[in-house]
C-alpha cells in the first residue's frame, strides 16, 4: 500500500506543509524538524515524487560521489554506504571514478546544479572553492579535521578519529607485550606520538615505504623487507587491511609464527580479514557512520538549515581484536 505524505507528517509530528518544505529543500526550517521528517520517511519507506520536486525546486534529486577508484575494497564499501544513505534521503547517486585526475574531479564539481544537487568527494577536495552554497560539497576522509582548518573553509568534512585510532593500536600493543613494531605504509607523526604515549620509543620504530599502490603485493614485499632488515620486529602496523593481508601471507610463507613471533594490525575492517588465517586485527573506521554524517551535512545544506561556516565531523573508530595479535607476550 502506498505511503502518503500525510502519514509521514503524522509520524514526524509536523504539518504536511513542513514535510513538503523539507523534501523540497526549502530554507529556514528548524534542524530538529528536518531530522524528524527524514526519520519518518526512512521508517515508512516513503518515496517523494521526484518529477514534481524537480519542477518545483530545480533540484534534480541526484548526488554525485567522486572517488579515486573502485578496485580498492574499502573504497567500494564506503561508496556503497554513501549510496545507501543517499537513498534514505530520497536521492539517487551517481558514482564518478576520477582515477586521481584533477580534471575528472573538476568536471564532477562543475556538474553541480545540472546533473547533481551536490557532491560527496572521498578524499581531499582541494579544487572546491564554493562548497558551502546551494551546490554543496562534502569531503569524506580528506584529512580536514586533522589540519588547522577544514579545507580552507570551502567545504563541510567528515573524518574518522585518527588520533583515537592511533591510541587504540598503541594501547593494544602495550597490553599484548609488543614493543618493537614497524610501520608499513604512511609514516604518520600521530602514530609515533601514540606509540610514545604507550612507552614505545618512536625513534626506534622502522618505517617501510610501499610505493604508489598500497595493496597486498606491496604488503607482502614490505613484510619480507622487514624480516630481512629488522629481524627483531614483533608487530607490523599496516596502513590498510590489504597491506596487512599481503604481509600475513608473506609471514606465513616464510615460516614466521603469527602472532607468536610477529603480530599484525590492519586498518579498514575488510571482510577478508575475518576469514584470513590467522584472522586480522584491524581498526574499523566505520564507513556506515562516515556516510551517514556526510549525507546529513549535505542534506542540511540543500535544506538551507546549515550555518555559513564549514562544519567538521569527527567520527568514532573501533579496534577489532582478532587472532593476528592475540598471542600474548612474544618475549
């Protein structure tokens, strides 16, 4: 049976006019009413008439999602979460891979107001200069909340709490009696600071570069290099789960007991990590939470309920403890 706007209004405790104003993105509606209307729409599964909405407001009901590529499993999962959240707001989503080409990203951004009502950029949105107006842009995992200001004030942003992620990893190492880790991938000062806070000398922590692509092959090669150059290492802190899974495969191939001799921690909480041997301890950045926050920010801009200043959301993370680190003190 078709759900009506009246039923949505009754569920949200507002008037039909308010529901219409929220759906049509009209300004000057109290944020709590906007959230109640969207919650009622989600609960009842009501789908607004997009054709009528376009004629009334000029909005096309489409959000663009700009992502470097879809071959990386984590990025594909984050995109899927964004598409799901867009659907909750009654919007379609168009996924636009940019392949790291600034011209491709610029083309997606230029389509705002034509093909897209707004754009979600996964990663830095350095090309955006007008992401706070009626053609909004939200950057997800662009590092804005880790800098002095969010994207030079041009866009709203959503990032996971990388400081807490580093602290969780460092504390876990300390609890498991690991004091000689190596970093595989980006050499982040925040991770070294967290290690120092856990009593591990950051200056003694080796770092292995991975090259242009941080994938399983790079992880396997980096693990072999660590075994050759730093045989006393007792933990590998990997920039992502793909690198960690490659490292695990290399360790097993070379007869290294995991986690008895060397533990491994990834980042991203890929499904493959649950079924690897051993299963992979990892940081879960919460792609569903990131996507939910991103679409909330975008919807507020489209509804005219957001402040003129840029907003930066820091999303919580979780450490998923699995077999690759649960072997106790190796000494």
